C-alpha cells in the first residue's frame, strides 16, 4: 500500500513537515509513505491554466494522488484559516479525476488550531474525500522541538499517530476497492 503525505507548511523548520517526515516510521510494515514536497512549485490556481495540458507540477500532484491508496494531510493554521499553500494545492485537485473518494487522514499538530482544521474538513468533504475518522487525530506537537526521529518515541504524539496510521491502513483496502468501483461506474 502506498500513502501520499503532504504538509501544508513551506517553513524549513515546520512542525507539520516534521510530523509528515516521521510517518514512514509510524506506518505498519509493508506500507510505503511518499512525501510530496512540491507545494511551492504549484502556480496560483487559475482555471484558465487547467486545460488539456495542466502545469507540470499540477500534473505530477494529480499523478501522485492517483497512485496513492490513501492521503495524509497535516497543515498549519494562519489567521484562523488554512495555509494558502495547502488551499492552493486543494484548489488544483478539485477538478481532478484522481481525488474523489480518496481515503483521507487529516492530522492536526496543534490543539488550539481549531479553525483551519474545520475549514479543511469542509473543503475536503466538498471534494468528496473519504475521511477515515479513526485516523483524523490532533496531537500536541506545536511548541515541541521534536525531530522526525524523536516523534515516534513520544507517546502522546508518536503513539497516537501510530495508532491512527494502523487504523488508516486497515481501512484502505475496502475504501480503495470502493474508490475503483466508483471511478469505473
Ligand atoms: C502569520 C501567522 C498567523 C498565524 N495564525 C495562527 C492562528 O490563527 N491560529 C493558530 O493556532 N496558530 C497561528 N499561527 C501559528 C502557526 O500555526 C504555528 O506557528 C505553526 O506551528 C506553523 O506551522 P509549521 O510549524 O508547520 O510551519 C500563525 C503563525 C503565523 C506566522
């Protein structure tokens, strides 16, 4: 199984990105985590650019979504909203054939960031993501200087994420079968 993981932060020392980087050590054996780091290579969303040949970075993002059995998103809150970089990526995916019904784990790395996660949930619901509720967790990572290698060692962060990823991966085969069925019918 292949999971695509995207951080909504462009910051070098990003906590959301460190959490995403920790995922390969937190998923069950046999599950591959592909981290997509191309958020800042996407142009600003413009439907005029979304013709027969979309921008290269957009095509690559859509290809990665199509290859993935599940998607993990972890994004910061800015001014009570979703990070612009993440929202831009989602706008490019709205019209993609690959996105609908993709199994989704929405991770919040900051308990106080309640607005962005609600906005993300609304947007992703509108885009027909298949939320795996057991895998949508909030962990208290913000303010802790944990490296990706240290995250699995901290029970309230790594332990919670490992359980979330186990539940996520357990749900993927049935959801993937449904996704393929939906896409063919
Ligand atoms: C311009 C700006 C606005 C922010 N607004 C909020 C906010 O509304 N709510 C919140 O919980 N955190 C807010 N934060 C804090 C960030 O969400 C926090 O620093 C987070 O760790 C950034 O994610 P990163 O570490 O992955 O880059 C803001 C930070 C910045 C720089």
